[in-house]
C-alpha cells in the first residue's frame, strides 16, 4: 500500500510540476484558441474617386442562451423577441419558443441571423438582453469581410479578384498592397465543437490594406461598356472588347470585356483585351505600310494596281471586298479603302526578295513584342519568320501583310495605333495611378515610354 501511494504521489508531482506546463498548454490548445481575423482589403478606386471594389463587414449573430441570469432572462425575453420579430420578420411567439427551447437544451451557440451590415449589428446590440453584453446578455457577434463591386459588373474582369478562383486583374496582381495584415481573436471551445469569443475585443487588431487608385474614368467606362454591349447584341457576337487609352500618358480610361453565355447574355468572362492573342486582320495593314514608309521604299503617292479585285499568290487568291477592285490607286488610298491586294503588292514588290528586312522593320516598331503589363496573362504575340523554314511558306509574306498568320492582342494593337496618334512615341498602357494609405501616397506610377520614336 505504501509503494502504491508513493507511485501515485510521484505521478501527481510529475504531472503537476515536471510536465505541468506541457499539459496546461495541451488543455488550453483544446479549449482556447486564437482565431485569425482577416484584415479589410484596401479599396480600388476610379481616377475620379468612385469605388470599383471595397471590403464590407458582415456580421453573423448568435446567442449564448445559458449565460443570461434567470432574472434578466424573464424580465427581458419578451422585449428581445419583440425587437427580433420587428427586424427579422417572424412572430414574437416564434422567437420566444425558439430561445426558451435553446435555454432548456443548454444551447450556448444559438443561431439568430446572418449577413448584417455594421449599422444593423449596432442596432442588434441595443436589443433587450443583448444590450447587457457578451457575458451577461449572451450576444455573440462574428465578423467577416465580403468583397463588393459598388458599380456592378462594369470592368469586373479588369478589376479582378483574389480568392479561391485565383488571382486575376488589379485585385490579384496588386494583392500584396491590398491584403493588409490579419488580426487575432481569442475564442473558447464550447459544446459540439463550437467556438465562442471570450471577450468583445480582439487580441491583435487587423491592419487594413492600402488603396489602389486606377486610371479608369467612370463616365467613359460606362459609355464604353454599353457601346460594346449594344454592338455584341446587334451582331450576336461571341465576345468582344473595347479599350479607351489616353494618348499622351497611356492611361487606360475604360476597359470592357464581354462574352456570351449559353442563355445569350453577355458578362465579363475573360480579359480579352490583355489575354487574347489572335489574327488582327486589316488593322495590321497600317503596321505593314509604316515599315515601307520608314524604309523609304514607297511614299504615300506610290501607285499600285489592284486590278479587278483578285490577285493570285502561288496557289491562293487575294481578294478585295469591293467588287471589281479599285484599279490603280495610291498607297494612301490603299489604307483609306483597306485594299488587301494593294498592301500585298506594295510589300511583295519591295520585300519579296528579302522578307527578313520586313520582319526586322516590324520588330523595330515593337510589333510582335509583349508589353509586359502589370496584369498577368498577357497573350503572346507571334510573327512568322523566314529563318523558320518549317513555318515559312511562299504565301507567308503576302498573308501577313493584311493580318493573317500573325497573332497580336487587342491591347498590343491599341498601343501601336496610340503611338501614331502620339507622334511616334509609344507609351505603355497604364492601369494604376498610385497606391495610397489613407491620404499618404505609398507608390506612384508614372508614364512609361516603350519607344521614343517608332
């Protein structure tokens, strides 16, 4: 008996003093834990200060039906139920039966309602019983943040998101500035594996993220979005994009990307302007003729015979949209009427024996090169090259002159045309003006020149 008592004493001493800290920590980990409180993400604004994306606090309300004293419960239960009925819609009797049943079953985590705004939450705190606080009134409020776009679906894909779907657009690519720093809140484990906050205050307060000021103009964005939507609906197109860029600075004033779903409705599906690299068609003719003008092998008055609207290149035929052709016209007229035959003949006559010179001319003007935008997912531009014997054919030069067999994104095409409007200076498209923390500018994004004179 003595040895048995000694062994028990030894074990008690070991548990209490030798391993005491370990077991206390284990017990605390099982019953008390710090939960992460996500910081509010920074806001995304238009250039004129309108909200494109913001974090909104939402509150879920529960009740510890056991912690309220009998005196306070009986005195205020009808007042609480009256307030709940007036706010949430069910009858006073429904809520009284609901809460009394929970109290009888010792429910310490009774669901009341969810998705309250901050103002609604403050109103709930004034209800009878709840106004006694967490410990005496049993009020349990759980806060979370929800990302909302106040202007709806407009520019939704360019603004983007940073969640379970991945990181897309401005939200995704500037997440290190927007995300902020999370806080901590102490909670205690109660029945059925549920966790209840220990007090009203946080252990560590979250630090909100920084704000992004974009270059987007809300009025221009609205016009661009609806103009694009109208054209897509008129022609029942699969998808389309429109971008408005300020010539001198490269600031993107509007960007809209709309695709059609199975029901025939249009929505912001993908960022086609940045990500979709495809054959540019006749928009490439300007790039072709500018190479010839830069190399001084033609001028705008050079005459070319478009014949009767048909021109054979090896086993393929180039056609003009105008029946019967345009006859003999100047190089300037070729661009004016968008003559396929005109541009093919001008380039073939001057670069047919040395197509590499034509490719080099395009590359000097940055055609076929990525813009390296801050928004990820930029489509890869491609130009065929005479050095690649497997992919260069007798018809390759003729077809690429009017935009076939090449691949460019709408944003890359826009950047080239913008350089023409900007007297040859090619500027990089810019989506962000600055990053702010309240009134303090953290980072400013200035004009970036790709090529001073294309």
